[in-house]
C-alpha cells in the first residue's frame, strides 16, 4: 500500500504540481482510505517528501578512497533528488510545516536526517581510518556543511546549481571537515563528540 500511495503522489505532483495536490486526490486515485494515508504520514508535505525524495534508499557509499571523492559522490546523488521540480515545489512547504509542527519535526529528525547523518558518520569514520582526518567530526556538522549548503542554494537562494557548483561544495565541505578534525585533535577540550 505504501508504494501505491507514494507512486500516486509522484504522478499527481507531476501532473498538477505540489500546491494543488490534496490527500483526497491521492486516496481516490490510489484506491485507499484517507485514514490509511494519515496513519502513515502526518501531513501532505510529509507524504510528498517521502514520495519525491526519501522513498528511495540512501545511496551506498561510493568508497572512492578519499574524503572529497566520497562527499562528491554523495552530494551528486542528493543534488539529483533535491533539484527535481517536485522537490523544489515541496521544500518550502515542508520547511514551514517543520517549523510549526514539533511532532513532525521530531519524526523528520529521527528518521530522514538521522539516516543522512549516519552516511556522514561512515564517510568520516573511513577518512579517519585512512589517516585522512586527524579525528572524528560531528556528523551533524558535516551534514550541515554539505547538504545544508546545497539546500540553501536550491531552496533559499534559488540558484541554478550545476555540477561545477556541486564539486565546489564537496571541496569546501571536505576542507571544513578537515579543519574541524585538525582543530579538535589539537584542542581536545574543543572537540564535539559524534552523535
């Protein structure tokens, strides 16, 4: 049933756009009750977010052998998802809803963001194991440096983000993560423990 709901949501967003989408339309076309949708998703925005960006599994780590390479592979995957027309329509509504709905915000933090930060934790762990980083860095900070910058470019600054910019974002994030690891390693009292 989940797959049918999410597939229908994607189809309707493609046909009529996110602003015109309603849960009633999704329920009718998917042949499910509205209550079944609300048991799974707290709102239209959450349903659409899962359908357009997070139904797909997070990408396996590229294992490129370098911090920059791993970050670049990850941000390229997220760029495709986040720059899609449906995601660009949806993001402002979701951000607004997260700000006004603490329960939804908590679920968002504990599921989607936690999964993304786990990817960053693994990338950092591998970079430390290779000797590329002096020590661990909080995955939330790495997440902010890379995907936070991408989200800001796409959804707040409305930039046309191309592969050159994505490459620069990965390089800047790698440099920032390296600088944080160096600082924390030389000043253990200032270190931020990974979550």
